[in-house]
C-alpha cells in the first residue's frame, strides 16, 4: 500500500510511491502519454500516464477523464524542473489510476467568462488557481491577525450577532423578528467590546458584521468580517501605534508565507515591501488642504468618499493616518478633542494604491455626561443604551479601539479591483446566491 500524501509535501517523497486524491485540473493528450494536472487543494502536480505502465482500462480512463473529475492517482515521485504545477518541479509517474466520479462538462472553461457568469458559478469559480490563491492569502491574513493580537496581550472574546439596537447608523440595519420583538444583525461588536475591556483590559472580537447600505461600490459588501480590538487605559496615540504595528505584521506575514500566491495573482510586491512603521499622521484639516491641491475641494465637516481616500493614499504611497475628524461626521461614542470640541479623537487608516480606508477607530467617550448628551443629539433610544451608560458610572477610564475590515485588507494586499473576490461567497446589494 502506498502512502497517501498531500501535494504540498511532495518534495519530501522523491523516489517513493505515493497516492494523491484530488481533481483533474487540466489534461493534455499525447497518444501513448497522458499528462494530467491534478489538484488536491494544497497544490497542483503533473501526473504522467504512460501506456506501458498501466492497464488498458486505466489508459482508457486517463483519455476520457474530464475537467474536475475526482480521481485517485498512485505513482512514483520524480523531480523535473520542467514539470508544471508544484514549485521546484515534481511529477508523478503513474502506476495506478482510478476515476471516483466522472464530472459532467465543466461550465467554467479556459475561455473568457463575464463576471456575472462567474459570480453565478462562484461555488465552482473558487476552484480556479487565482481564486484559490486569494483565499489562501485571506487565510494567512486571518492567521496573522490572531497571532499578533494573541501575542500582544489581547484576549479574544465573542460578541453578539443579534443586537437590540444599532452601534452606528440606524438606517443601515438588517431587522429580524426575535420572538415577537425587533432585533438587528450586528454592525459591530465594539460597544460590547468596551464592556469586556473594562473586565479584561485588552480584548478583541472577530466575526461577521452586517450593513444594510444600498451601495454598489467596489469597496462595499453587506456581510463582511471585521476584527475589533479594544483597550482600556488607552488614547488616540496608542491606537495609532497599535494599528501600525498590527498592519505591518499582517503584511510581513503574507509576504513571508504566501509570496507564491501573491505572484500567482499578479501582485506587484514592491509597494507591500515598503510597509513599515511609523505611518504618516495628518489631521483632517491637513487632509483637506492636500485634497484642495489635488483639485478635490471638500467642505469642512464632510466625511471622505472613495475619490478623496484614493487621492490621500496616492499622495503618501503608503498607509496614512487621518485623525481628528469633525465630531458631527463620526459616531456618537467618539471622544471629543479637549482642545477643540468640534473635533473628535477619531482616526482612519487609509491604504495606498487607491484601496481607501481599511481601519476606522479612535478614543471613546468616557464621560457619562457627554455620552448622555451625544445619545440625545443622535436621537437614539436611551433605554437601549442603559447598560452602555453603566460603563461610564462604574470605573470609567480612557479607552480606545478600532475595527479592521478583513475583505478590504485582502483587496489591498492582493491588489484586487473589486471586493467581491475577497470572500468565498460575497453578499452584495443584488446578490444573495449562491
């Protein structure tokens, strides 16, 4: 019996007979030789079926096997730098070949397909080399996120997905029935994180979030994943220091562990190689001046849109912090600047190369009086925030945090033109299937 291995480990088995279980990625017919590209989720290897080495039945199966048929292939591992598939060049000289399931004609062929067709067949499109590479980069980003936070004193906590009220904007909530009363899919775990930070010091939650914005831009999903660290005894400066260390670690990890996948996608690595702290820091008012020079006039008090974020990212050609936005264009829980109450101690991290905001955060209000006033100004139901106000009654301290959107980070690091390819099954304004 030969040992079943994964293609990613094939270099350790040169000269050995092994078995691979996978799917046919492509096939080339050379008469007495059949070249089968086999993938197993960890890699792709060329399996060479030579007429003299197998039974007539196996040779016939190798000739008739179709793209994406599931197969079990046994053979001897050989090193050949010319072999396509695995890095370093390895192939399999086949001695046994079985079709587990002969696939019907595969709908996604090497020819060009429109994006709508590919999205309708997303469950199959995921098998392509580029989509496979993107999801591996995504997995590495998530691994690096947890690695840095767990290694820097943050405790992972879980926050509710069903909530009784909004965290930010009451107009972008998905409502559902909760045993006869309204409940909403969460926009953020931040408010609950503030409670757990008062219990544990440094915390983070990581999970799906939902925004019912009717937006069709290349940067928006209605369901996306966000990691949200929160810190007690922290201010705006501490948030920026943590963010730049955090993001730099993520980029370094992807460059180290998923360089081959970035190259498969066609990503230019030079801009990523430049990502090192400290990042530039500019105030909102300074940003308005830069935008004015770029011909993008924006009235004071307006939040940035995609063109403004793109221009700022291109101006610095690396991630840039924009801090102290006007209080009226930020969420009710943001602390005000003690030197100018019209400004908030908020900060966004804008990625370079036109990818826009990937992190939003800042210092939270720790004053009960100010929080009461802000809830009233934003016309929120006070009774829904009673527990949140308690955090300002019992041992309130300066505290701060941020949220990093996984999909926007994947789009930036992979250099993707649209966020829909950053998650296995995107939920968009006009798409709920597959």
